[in-house]
C-alpha cells in the first residue's frame, strides 16, 4: 500500500481551477456553482471556452481536456482542481499524466472522475477527494437535494491537524469496527482499472463503492468481477452508496440483495446507503488515501484517523 502524499489545505481566497474533464455542462449551472464557491470564500478560476466546450459526448476534444488537466495540475497559482461534472471521458486523459506534477494538489470530484483519482493514487500516491462537483452539486447549494454537505467538504479540504468523524446516514449490512485506508469510488470505474498499470490495490482498504442506473444483475456482475480478480479478498470494510435508479422489476432481487449475497460472506463491516457520489441527498466529501475507522455496529460512522491536507 502506498504512503499518501497530501495536498496543501484550502484557505480563504484561494483560487480553484474549475475543469470539465468528462461530459459537457450547462453554463447556467456552472455559474451557480461558481457563485457557491465564492460564497464559501474561494475564488473560482474558469476558462469559459474550455470548460463549456462540446465535442460529441465530451466536454471538448481529448487533446484540449488533457491540456487543461495538465495545466491545472502544474499551475502554482491555483490550490485545487474542482471537476465541473462527471459523465464520461476522463479515462481518455490518463496517458497524458506520465510525469509526476511538482506537488500534490486538491482534486475534487466523483462519478467518472474516479478514473483520475485512482490513477493519481496508484501512480503518484496522491490523496484526493470524492465529493461534489461544480455544475451538478455546488449549483444546488449546501444541504439541498442533490447538493452537497458543507461540513464534510470543509473538514476534508481545510483540516490539517487532526481527524474527524462522518455520520454516514446509512444502515448496517454487516456490523463491525475496522481500520483501513479509504479507497474506491464509482463501481464501474473501479472495475475498469482491472488490467491497467494503475489497477487499484485494495488490500487493507475500506472500499467505497457506489453507482447509478445499473440493473441489480449488472451490479452483481461488477462485484463478482472484483471478487474473482482478488479485489475483495483482504478488505477492512466496505461503504456502499444509495445506488439510485437501480430499481429492480417487481418480484426481483434488489441491489441490496445482491450486496448481501456477494459481500456479506467477506465478514467485514459493511455500510449500506451512504450519501456518497450519486445520491439525491446532500453529498458527503470523503478523502481517498487516508486511514479511517469504519463502525457499522449501529448507525454507520466513519472516523478519519488523520487529516487529508497539510498546512
């Protein structure tokens, strides 16, 4: 398991580069999201032609998105990169990142951005942040449906001295209490790393898995693929999301049923239904790459055992 390289914490007034690395976004939602960042005390930095670009299913050409990402990682005037949205396309950008950036930088996003976050962890040992995006969550506001959880965001991005706790607002699928390193993200993107040079090493991890619009049998296939690839063999625990739009036909098994069948025999703590990633509730921000303690004996609690940022 890698030793984490932590980014410098956000401070009031810091510039945040807003990038579109996957699918296109709507301008009005971008503007609302940037207004929310400003209300939090930060300075969003947006290259509008780049961020609002469209190339079919993507937010601009592969070359332009890769250039924007490389520049964002190397630019010393910005403290963080916040993704505008997920969707599809960030896997196309990974081959442009063969050279290590000069220093770790906050990278915040979820969904398709999982690919980039796993790459940064497996290749460079960077801590990143699985959480809200500018034009899909920040635009809705703090505490709002499909919005973001303000407290967990600020603790994750600004705390430099100690850990903190998150109420996962979930149910216990398998009770228990274990420590491990937080890793994971969107289920299909975690699965897609298998066989790549940046395949996620899950040994000793508390594995976060969430997704949307999958049929229960598709979730079953993905979990079984991870299991048969050895990725569930030495876990410390599992945190599962809401899995919205994954409803089963009447009389069929649910995603929860699938999770019980495939994951419960692992005999590790499992939390079901946390507002992480795709969720209609305010999205939590979870640092990826730091040590944490998962408790699922009652209401699910995630205790960060170290800060995710440095001063």
